[in-house]
C-alpha cells in the first residue's frame, strides 16, 4: 500500500502518461481523450479530502452521495467492486475499468455480471433471497419511493422466484444473466449516459 501510495501521489500531480492512456483505452470503452478527461475527474475526487492520488472510501461516498460519513450497503458494495485490488483505496486504473462497465456501449453481459456481483453481498457465488431484499431496501432508501413492508416482500418474492429458475433456493450467475435479458430495466442503474460525452460532461454517480 505504501509503494502504491507513493507512485499514485507522483502520478496525481502530472498529466497521465501516453502509454497509460493507450492501455486503458484498449481495455475499456473509452477513447484516449476520454481517459484523459476521466483523469481530471479522478484527480478531483481523489483530492476531495486528502490529496494522495487515491480515492478513499470516504471520498467515494462523498462523490456518490455528497456525504463522506454516510454509510450505506449500496455505497459499500460499489466501493468494493471498484476497489478490485481490495486494498482499501481506488487507483486510476481501477476507476476507469470499473466505470467502463457503466458505459452505454458496454455489453449487457458485462453489466449483468457487475450487477450480479453487486447483489452477491456475501460473495458466495450465488444470490440468496436475503441479499435481494437487503440491496432492494438499500436502493429504495436512495429513492423517494415509499413502499409498505408487504409490498417490499411481494416484490422480493417475485424477483427471487422468477430469477431462481432452477428452484434450488439461490440464483447463480447464469440464472441472473438470463433474468436480466427478460427484464433489461434491471440494468438501467448500471448505465451512465454521461459517459458517452465524458470529455464535456463529467458522469453523475447519483443515477446509480
């Protein structure tokens, strides 16, 4: 972590290297110019609390909800998925690769895989009913919609029972991908339209 922090601090105060732009552009749905634009956004987020060239969990929550102290299941899960190295911070490469999934041009299979990981809270390789309910409540908490407990249970039951096509009490990734093809609206939250023109408009995380 220390060596990573030192290298990130150096990168943070320079323009992104050409070879890094080319590499990230080849691995994502962004062009080299868009990668450079994302670097400016990354610098802004990574210096919002501490200027160290890395996005901390608090800085991520600040960018996501405008509140660095707000602890939510949704924020925690998204941070964990962005922080692919699992070292407690998001570097620029992780940031761009994770955002690429949210690009409107990203394949539906990629978006389905990301949303599956989001719902797989306990990281067992399966989604259980309790996980569906917990994340649904977390998403509901971020909206202005108010539902009764009975309505929530009915929605969770319908979602889980339809997705669990094998009827074994859990949803595997294949079942989830098939379910999202039937209900593509489930993947709307994994698309940020702003990413189509990231050079002029920074993406808004509030649509997640």
